[in-house]
C-alpha cells in the first residue's frame, strides 16, 4: 500500500470513531419506483463498532483505491474466467465486485458519465470524494455502481449488489461500504486488508516467442493482465498492462519529438477470437485461402497482448488501412527509430531467410520488457528476435 494512503490515518480514525453514526440518518427509499418502500419503516440499530470488526479493506494499488467490505465476502474471493474482474466477493445476501471497464478516450469524470448514460440509459451523478471524482449510478432495487479512473486513465466499475432488500443488516453493510469509498486514501494502518487480484503485475515472460512454429504457452491467457482502451475510430483495443503503459510513453515521445500522432489499431486477440476468424474465412473462402491469410489460432503473437499494431494521423486525417500505411516509409522510419527506447521492437521487417517469413509489417511492434533488450534486438541483423533469443 502506498505510503500516502497512511497519511490520513489520524483523521480517518477520528472520523470512524465520531463521524459515521452521526451521519447515518433514516434510510432513503432505495427503490424509487416502488411505493411500498423496502426500508422506509426500518429502524437501523447499527452497532457500528461490532460491525466494523467484521470488515476488511479491499485495496487495489494501481487504482489508488480502497474500500471497506464485510469480511465474509473476502473468505472466498472469486476471480472467474472474465479477465476484467479484479475482485468479486459474494454470499447469499450481497455481492461486491470490482471490474475493469473500457477506457474513455478523454478520461475525465464528465466524459465517463456521458458514456455511461449513453450505454445503459441510467442517470449518473458525479460524486466528489476527497478531490477525486467518481461517477455513481443508482439502479432501482438497491444496486449501486461507482465508476472510477486510475492514474493511467483506465476505467473501473465497482458493483455493490444487495440480494436481500428488506434486511436492515444488508442495508447497513451497503451504506457502510459506500461511506468507506470516500476514504480512499485513508486505510487505517494495521487494519486487515485484502488485495484485489489482477492489479498487481504478474511475472510475465516478456521474451516469449510466438511464430509459425511456436505456439502460445499454456495458461498464458489466464494470467494476462489486460487493459482496454478506445482508439480514435471508436474500436475497443485490449493490451497487456505493462506493454500498454510503455506504448503510452512511446506515443507521447513520438508526438512531442516527431510530431507523429500514433494510435492502436489492434493488440490482444484471444485464441478463441482467432479461431472464429479462421472458421469464418474457411467457410467463406475455403481452407487453403484461410490458411494462407489468417494466422493459425494459438500461433499469433497478438495472443500475448504484447504485440501492437499502430496507425497514425497525418494532418488530422487517420491513416489506418494497411495498403495506405505502407505508403509512408519515411514516417515509419522515424517511428521505428524510437521503438527501442520504450522496450519495443519491429517484429516483421520483411525478412525472408526462412526464420521469419511474414511479410513486411511496419505497424506491428512487439514489447520485450525493457529498452536494454529492445536495443540489442534492434541491433541484430534484420532485427531478428529469433537470432537474439538463440544467442542468449
Ligand atoms: Zn500485428
């Protein structure tokens, strides 16, 4: 946990001891559409000290986020097949989950609120929590969402879902969780906490080799820490977290020093998605054509989340079709010259010596984890990653 989180410790404890009970009023009717208000007649007797003993802090460092959740929800935190989940705690009466959500192209709370309303038609409210703006959505029947942005501009959504509406105990827990969200930087020292999974960087082999002869290692996709963004033409693109961070640095560098405005056309593609493309092409054009034009599922470097396809804007005009992109060798030369500084290599320089037989793809770059390795690879004859790996 970051040190500054402890900074508000004293204030937070003081608030915990004195402020929370006083703030708790007669509960609002959570279901605006129902005249037989589920909570209207319920008197809350919170016994706050006792209840607080049952809570732990859910922390997510990369988000700079923490909240209090009932302890019983942390005993078996679930991380299901959905890679976007960073935490899910669930029992018979209540669930809490934290998920990644698509990044907005102009990441601020107002843009986020607009996007949410457009997507799900719900009214949103921007809540200021200690200088940080969260977007809140109240659903009928008591469910509540908070959308928040990380420093990187990734959007996350927190779901608090009560299943048992008329239970004052459940009501109290929901209220307590909501209150704690505004204590983001105030995790009391020594308090028990559970770390949201998936947000800490995993040990990834950034030198992983995927080509026509080398398949994606087993279990790779399950371990992949992905972030998603929306590019300038409105497509959602997902990429491995560290690679994406490095890409943002490359993008800023190119804009500032070369005046080139790059964007991501494509990055992570799942094996399942690649299979779908293969099936579609086989059905439409026959197996021979499909095999020639589509990478075999399991053998595309895009499965790693570390391969990115770039496009760029020239004089405000998007150049993103491959046949147009190849018309700008001078622009690519300037882009390629800056790749290694940010840990990227050019993967398909158009070499045909038998080891790499992909055609020239100036847009396809690959993250290898460090500038040091990238510089070594880019210094190899024809930038051969295969040769560099063999020589290690
Ligand atoms: Zn590619």
